[in-house]
């Protein structure tokens, strides 16, 4: 094993004997510990015939191990007042448990058993197909999910990032026990696994426990699909009987680890990150065109998207799109007042600090930082990077990105077409 401490106090990093990284952050003022096992492969690395397998596998790991049933896992976690959860993303899968500090040994035992020793019972597999198909139907009944999936499918055309994390009915029904077991054995290997923990813990003690449970993991990660992500700029309208129309407008953004990423963070906050943002004030407060309107950044290792979402009446879709374009134009033409830049930075810093108050959020933050940056950025460093952004930095980013030929628009709702031709986007 090899260990080192981060420049940030209370963050320590150790590699187990097989190479798995274990990163902890000590929070002595709390009584809980959150532990996560992270897999560095998500849905973007799936072959076309196996779209949705990462998510399906995540479900199956909760269905029982060689020594525990699914009900047994649930009872054990409940008996210590813990919270066990998991999720699948485009570039990673996470399993985590949160418990009182005194229950760390049993918590890690459960988590390791669940992740490393799934039973893959054929009967459970068939049942879970039904569960995930119901999850898919539930999401397809959710207009917000549908419009975002439709937008994503057009924004990265013919790329794995454009595919649904859940998969399709066809792929979900096609998965076999052998297929899942083979995928699990190939992906859940040392170089693709990371353990993070935050809370009232002792790093050395966690390393002892992790070595006991994870030292036997072996294998090499196979070469996975990784085509370059090229963005599209389509205008897409899908008719659906809804009470309102849902609009997504987006442009390409920088990858998650790009040196200029903080300029995008400030720009996102300024445009649609809060109630005082330009889009909220213009579209909701001044014009009354929408109840919900916001912007968001979806950043990945080699690409990104800055997206704006709004729900509006079918008759005002074009007005909403035109208002978004107008805010882009005004920002580039008129610049950013010092007070607005100050407010956006303070909003960012406040949101960041509040988001990292819990052991769970700190545990997840460790995973993201080491997965994408291979190092730890302290809160002070993130605040400093935020403060270093100038108005000129933000305007340069807007000038590069807010271009008519880069804009993608998706509309879902009770309409046949929109007036959003490319010339309107100019």
C-alpha cells in the first residue's frame, strides 16, 4: 500500500495492495460516515447492443450476494439506521452508504459484498427487467425527462452520450445472466474502482477494512468505446399532448477539467442560476412567460453542454426562444456590470459551501475530484478560482459559445412547428 496526505487538511489518499485508491476526508464534528464505491465507467462506454447495461447491473447488485439476500441486505442496513443508495451516470456508477461512525465495519462489509459478490439469480434478473421497464415507462410519462432525452439525442448525434442511461425496451429485455456477469467481471477491476469516505473516521482504520474486503479484486480494464463527442445544432420539434410546451436551448461548453471552466460556472450562474439571473428576471418576472426557467451545465471529460430549460404556453414558444437569444445578444453587446458579476460569484460560493456541509456530499465530492482531476481542490482553492474570473473572461466565453450556428433547440408539446428557423436564432 502507498499513502499520502493532500495539501488540504484532513484529506488522505492511499492505494491498496491491488491499486484501488481510497480517499478520505475527516470531519470530526459529526457522528456519521458516508462511504462510496465508485466505478469509472458509465453508460457512454456501452456498446450499441448493450445500452442500459450499466444501469441494469446497478439494480442487480442489490438483488443479493452469495451470502446475503436482497431482503437481508435491506434488513441489515435498516438495523443500523443506515441509508444505502446507488446511481448510474454517463461516465460513472456510484454505490454509497451512510451510517453512524460506530457502524463503519458492518457498513463497509455490506457495501463490499453487494458490489463485489452479486449472485445474479436468473429469477431475480427476469423480475428486475419488469422493474426497470416500469421505471422506463414512468420516465417516458415525465415530459421533462422526455424533452431532455430528446435534446441530448440531437446534441451529440450518433454518440454514446446521446443514448439513454436506462436503455431501451429492446436492450433491457435482451440482457442475460452471462452477459451481466461478464460485464461486471470486466468493469469492476482495480484500475476502475475508487473508494471515498467522509465523516468522523480514522483513515488507517478504513484502509484496514478496505484491504480486508477489496484486496482480492483483480483484472484488467478492457479497451472501451470512446469515440470523440461532436456536437450538433439541430432544431427539433416533437408533438405531444401536454398542457404546456417544454423548450431546451443549448450550446457546446468546455470539458469538466478545462482550465477555463470557472468562467463557464460564473456565466451559467449569471444567465440562469438563480432568481436574480437574467433569464429568470426576463422570461418569468418581466414577461410572465414561464413558471420554470433555468440554465445548467452538463460537463464530461471531453465535452460539455450549456443548456436552458423553460416551460411555456404553446403560443409563446417562439417568444421564449427569442427572449433567450436576446439575452445572449445583450450580454455580448452590453457587458457585465461589476455588481452583477459580484452577485454571481457570491451566489456560486454560497451554493458551493452549502452543498458541501454533509458527509454524503463531501464523499461524492472526493470521488468527482479524483476521478476527473486526480487531485483534491480545497474549498479555499475553489473560492480563489471563482474570484479570479473577470468580466472579460465571461464575455470571451459568451462570445465563443453564443453563436447562431452552434445553437441547438428542442421543443416538446402541443404544436406542429415553431418559427425558430436558423435566422431567428441569429
